[in-house]
C-alpha cells in the first residue's frame, strides 16, 4: 500500500489507522508526501510518525513547497505552481519503484479542509496511478506498474456537523454523501498508534493546527475522533494486458 498525501501529518490524520492495520498484517507500506523538503523539521516529524504507525519505509518526498509556507522547500516551486507533467512524473517514479497493489490519497475535495495542496495531490495522484501502468509514458521513470485500486480518504456528510464543531464553525467542512462512501473502517485497535503518529507532528501541535486540536482533547475524545476512517474505492483500472481489472483489493 502506497499512501500519497499533501503535507506531513495528512497521512496520520486521514489514513493512520489503515496504514497501521496494513503494517501489522505484514503488508508493505510507504508514504509519499507532496510538500516540504527532505531535510526539514516536518520531514523528520513525518519519519517519527511513520515509525509509530509501523510503516516500514522512510518518507518519500516529492519536494515541493507548501502553498502557505514557501520556505518549506527552498529553491522549489510551490506544489500548485509546479508544472503538472513534472509532478505526475515524480509520483510515477515512486509508484513504479514501490509497485503497490493499492494507492490511497485525498478525495476530490482535498478532505474536510479543502486545502489547495490536498486537492492538487488528488489530481496528481489520479493521473499518476493510471500513467504508471502505461509503458510509453515517462519511460525514464522505470518499468510500468499498474496499481489494482485507488482509495480516496474522505468524510461522509453524516459526520460533517460533528467535525464542524471540532475544527471551528468559521471554516468550511467538505464531505460527501454517505452513499458515496464504499469503505468505513473501524481502526480502534490501532488508534493509540494513530494518536501517537498525529502528535509526532509537534510543530503542527505548537501552531494550533489539527494535531494541536487533537493534543488539546481528553483521551476519550481523541479516540472518538480518530477511531473511524472512510474511503471511496476507485476501480477498475485498465490492466497492462489491455483488459479491465475487476479484482479490487478490499480494505
């Protein structure tokens, strides 16, 4: 399983329970992050978060700058400003190198916050997941590999009101109709790992971002907030042999 998210901390908040569950089951897991430089504080926090989740590989960074923090990757463009073809090629390289059965990323809204980097990560991942299996696209990026399924981390509308109360009524909360959600995961067996991973993003805790909100809550409220994850399954893909693949890996 390869998870592709916009910023360090998105992986833990959106799919930390899934990543911990898959790692505990012996699956190979890795995370690609669109923004921040490899030598940054937040990349080091990301590495600690992944260790808490049991992810077996160090962070993979696309190396672009955060939309709101241009100094996050000195000398690199902000992710949303970078040429689309270049960003897709970079991610295709990681997909072909890791060769995942499943790719997980943000939904089309970019999750509950609708952050521009989240939305762009969704777009780039959708293109890269298909392009990775096409041998005449980006031949310099390695041998073609087609993931069998792509899952979008999302939130159903039925929980939107509760999220609005948690993250503040002044911010828009993006959600999808409940019937669009294909997979609802109870990740309570791994919620302690997930909480530890979220809190490993200490710079975000200190500045009062969502990890800071998690840190401010009593333990029972943290568990209630983080024990369920929701996904939209995207399939089928066109296989390398030219047929339609309907063998979709189940979460």
